[in-house]
């Protein structure tokens, strides 16, 4: 007998319940077994107004296309995660026809559009994460303080090591003037979605379909530029990809360009931490000032990572940071020794052992840590929002 879901069958406390807003019994029958498998309590809502008092408190809200127009008319406040869910039978069996739902999804400010049973694995994973109160994947970023500092290598090394450690990782390259992070990863010849084809769509991206369409090796998935069409990525396009990546992955790493763009500014806001890579040279700290000042307007959590033989700031030097944050110089978070084998190993999907490997692993763990309340307070002072 098909599983059913209604208010009378829910016994969990209301605060722990997510919402399923629909009158479509087929949709209910598709979602109820997934929720049961995930151990995730759901409250069935047949009238959108009945969802108003729970809209913001519910860990997750799922809306069927039958009641989406009424939810839009209710003008509920934005929230995440909010999914517009349907079934393949509702779509007529065409998984690619979710485009007709995008206008409603955009008006609802939904984080994703999913069609079942194609998206069963994704939705079950999301239900499990939500039931366990697991937040979307953390975002960390790296940027070169000056030319040749090796930020892209640092970002790729962190992402590669995380993937080899069993974490599903997405590495996003926002430097459209570079050679492409997929080349450095040894994945340039692999087919898959790249900028700007990812930027041409509208509406939410299905997280699992995004990961399935990207160039990848094991748990590492790459979002890189197309060298034949190195167009700058818009902030809206980056936001769509980032939202999907954070729902499907365990870690997102962003390689930022030295020259700030709207997309890289959005990435800085989303990032828990931004590592500013500095290489050896007497003027490396001086050269990095404009980069750190620019990104410091969007994040309070910046720190320096010394590459190779780079040294801490010369004695007596001061940091001319953004006035809004009243900073001196950013702290030194760590050092990654030089290793001539590193580029070759990364193209093979490997990282060095020993001191270099430990440095990369320790740095990734430190960058992924949640910010403290004090750091979040300082972030608010810079005018940035999350």
C-alpha cells in the first residue's frame, strides 16, 4: 500500500517538522517514503495559509506546483532551503521539462526545482542532512596577493586533498583570465559543463544534476572557464551554481581573481575564510594590500598563507586596510612549503605526503571552521551580508 502523509500521522514535535505544501497525492506518495527512510518528520499542508506560522521555523519546506501560485500570493518571506517539487508523471515523463516551473521557482525564491523519482537520491540526502541539522557545505576561498603567489595551486590542493579524504568537493574557478583550474587538475580534456554555459540558464539548478554534469575525478568536481569563451561570470550565475553546489557537496572551494568582480565579491561574502597567498619577495606584502583591501570590504575573515620561502611581514610594516574595519595587517594563518612535485601530483589527483601534505590538510581544516560571533560582528561592520 502506498505511504500516506497527513497531519494526523505526524507525531514529532512541530518545531522539528518540515513542511510539504501540496494537494497532489502522487507527490505525497513519492516523498513520504523518502522522508521515512531519512527519519525526517514532515507536516502535510493542504492550504498555504496554514503554513504561515511554520514557514520560517520549519527546517525544510517542499512545495508542489499545484500550490506554488498560492504560496507566491501569500508573499511569504524568503527562506532556505525551499524546494519546488514535482513528479515525472506531472511533467509528462520529460525530466528536462522542469523549465516550465522556473518562473514559479524564481518568484518563490526557491533554492531548487526537483522532479521525482529522478531526484530521489538528492532529496533523500537533503532530508537526512536537514534531519541531522547539517548546514549547507562550507565555502572557503583563496586569492593571490600578487602575481605568481600560487593561490590557484593552493585552492586545487585543498580541494584535491578533501576529495581524497572522502568529502564530495566542488572547486569553482572565477578567474576567467587564467589558464583554467581544470587544466591544472588534469581534467581539461574531460567533457562537462563550464562557464559560461552554466551562466546561460535561468532559475534554480538541480544540485545532483550539476555535480553529474561537471568534469570530475572521484569526489572532486570542477567548475572552470571555457578557454574558447573566457567570459566574466555574473554574480547571479555564480549564486545559482553556489547554491546548488552547497546542497550537493561537503565542501566548496573558490579560486578568486585578484581583481574583484561582482561574482567574486559574492563569493567573499559566502566564504567562511579567505586565504591570501603570498610568495617570496621583499615587496610581496606591499603588493597584496590592494587585493586584501578590496576583499576585506566583503569579509572580515582574511588571513595570509605563506608559500614557499615567503616570510612574515617585515618588522615595522603597517597594513593600510579598509577604513571601515580599522584593520592593521591580516594574520598569518600558516605556511605551505614549496614542492616542485606539487603541480604534477595535482594533475594526477594526488597531493604530496609529509610536511607539504600535512600543511595543506591543516590549512583546509582551519579555513573550514565556523566563524566566531566576534568575527561575524566584524563582518557586519564592513557592510557585507551573508
